[in-house]
C-alpha cells in the first residue's frame, strides 16, 4: 500500500488535539484515507458513532464535498468537547456529546462510520434502518482473516460473518494495513 505521508491540515489538527488530550485510540491513517475517499462520493449526511477526539471525523471532513454534512457522537463529554473545538468554525460538522443511539432519529445516513469494538451495538439489524438505500457502512478495527468463517481470538467472528453474508448489503472486507481490515457494506 502506498500513500503520501502528508496529512490533510484538519487531520493534523485532530492528531494534535488527541495528543493534548492524552487520547491514543483513534482512526488509523490507512482507514482515514479510505474514509476520505468514500466521503468524496457522498451527499446528504455522513455520520460517525464514537468520535473520540475527532480524528475519524477529520478524515471524513477532508474528503467531504459539496453540501454534505457530518454528524458525530461521542459519549465522553471531555472527548466530545475536544472534537467539537476542532470543528468550531465549520458549519458542516456537528459534534454531539451523546451516546450514538441519540443519532437514530437524525438519519438515514449516506455514510455511517462505526467501530466494531462493541459487536452487540453494531449488528446489521441495529444499523440497517440508519442507512439510506445505496448508503455505505464502514466498520473498522478488524484483524485480517483469510478463512471462512472468519476467526478472531480463536472463535468465529459472528459480527464480521453477519456483515459479510447479509443479503441486504453488498459487503467486502478490505485490508487497510498488514494488521488491520475494514468492512465496507453498501445497502441494497
């Protein structure tokens, strides 16, 4: 994989805020570049559940074009405030200090970025109504697996299996680095 080492200014700013907040769990650059690429194809509202300090949001913003808007939610108030400061002068980005479930009434979304960290919260059935027809769901933080069914930590990865086999989505697992993969699913 190749990519310019240069980062968009908004992403650099988000990394600076993360360091200042002592926050080290954020969207990888490889995933971020993918998010920016996908965001460039979208109109309507893009959403992220689990903002952290805004690195993933910054990647989405770096690719966003036209009238698209970004809505993101972070349940930890200090992290949400740090992320909100990054986008304080950007009317197209809204950061909420709230659990992601508060965004259910704000959809449907044309692109939805989710962390696979709490599998019970990001199942296909819980997410499908949040995405418009033709909308894209991006789930990150998977470890690449070449077997079927997918195995993670010695067990069948039922979250990954369900996203890759649900007929309501066309989905693929994409390696973004040697040790990281992402699922991209488009609602049929």
